[in-house]
């Protein structure tokens, strides 16, 4: 199905209006008037794009402002923006290739942080014995902040089982947790308190934060290493108008995050949960395992996300709640889900 304008809480298909519970605009910023005005003001100041290298002799202060905000918000020592979340992940892997002897990944890690020849953290529901052997080496562990099909942050307690002669770097993709989880949507980076040498966060900014771009956050030394990569030096940066908007929208992010939390708590108070419906009151995705649910909802004028995320994977039926949904939207959705659940 194709649409001719941004689908917020309402989507128009074939000249009919439906409630929309899809996409990734978790904070509802793409159509937020004050947020749009900030972005437009900064486009008028910084232009529609800036194709120069970040290492050129002329430096744009928008990057200083936006990246300082991101580092403070994420609670990291430093942060740097790039043109996309996918590029952020690929750049981190490229740099870590120089100092990693072996990669390991949690299940269903996003392609942005996948590395060739990476080994699974778990084998046959137990920790990979390769992580427990006597070999002294530098390992990098790759994971999403919230795994696919899950509604809670990744359980990293397995890191405590890895012996100390394994020097651990942890890379976490927070594209679906930054702006959502943590205080004011700071994500989970700061909460990770496990014995690792280094932790690095990457994320898209085009989801909760509503602006096309990506971010890498971590210790200052690593961020400086990223800035010295050929791919960073030779590529144009994130649109400076958008980076400036990040810094100036901090209060809007707080307000929209609170609206999202209130919507999720409202759903939690009314939704009947069981093995067919996976939902947690801190996370805006609801995964549904009810036969023909997309057709049932569509017949009731509701559209949800239905897609196949990766090759050879099963279709995902995913309901996305945003800060812009109204209580009557949530009531209609929950009533249908509860009715299907009781059959």
C-alpha cells in the first residue's frame, strides 16, 4: 500500500482513513509543529545540505552543539554524528577490525553491526564454549539494545561468565531504544555496568529523534579514532541543520517522551496479555501472534506494520504506539486485541 503524505496516527489508503500503528516515529516528531519549525529555522540558517568533509578547514558549529547534546543525553564521554545509523554501525566495525581478534553476536543483531565470521554468543541454549576457553584475546560482542521480537532490553548478564583474560568490547545498537528507554529516553548505554574494556553505542536518529542521521557514542579516544577514519573524513556529515535541531529540541524530546510513557501505561492498564501478545509498559512495540490479525485490524480501520525484516525470517506483525496516539485510538486498538485474545 502506498501513501501520499506522512502517516502519523491517521493514514489514508485508497481515499479511506485508518488508524495507523506502524512506522518508527516513536515520539511523533515528524509532524510535530514546533519541532518542524525548529528544523525549518535551521535549514534557513544552515541550508538543505552541507557536502563538505568534516575534516575541512572550515568547521560548522552545528556539529559541536548537536554532538554535545547527544553525549550529555546518552551519558557518554563523547559522541559523533554521521549520515545514517547504518553508516554508524559499519564505521564502528571497520575501526574495531584493527583491535578485535574475534567477534561474537547476540541473536538477530541488526545488519549495521554484523561482522563477517562473527560467532554466536549462545550455542544450544548455553554460552559459546569459545568464550570460556583459555585463549587470551580481544573480543567484540555485538547486540541490539532491544532484540527483534522482544520488548525488554537485552539481558547482558552472560558477560559476567566470560573470564577476565578475554578483553571485551561491547557494541550496542540502540536504534530502537534511544529516545524511548531510560531517563528522558537516554537509552540503556549508561545502565550497562558489566566488566568490559569498552562499550560503544550506535543508533539511527531517524526513528525516535525524528531526524535523518546516525550517532556513535563512547569514550573520547574511540570517538577520535572514528573521526580519523578515511570513510569519515571523505564522507559528508549529517545535515548540519538537523544536528543543530537536535541540540535545540531537548525540551520537546522530554515532553514527547512523557506522552509516550503515559500512552504505554494506559495500554498496560487495559490490555489482556498472554503468549499471543508480547508487550511491556516501557516499550512502544506490541508483537502479535494471532492468526489473521492484520486482516482483522484492517477490517476495523486499523493498519499495523507487517513485513519480513531479514531474509528467511518469519513475517512480523508489529503494533507501534507513538506519543501522538490519542486515548480513543488506544481504546479501539485494545478492545479489538482483547476480543481476539478471549476467543
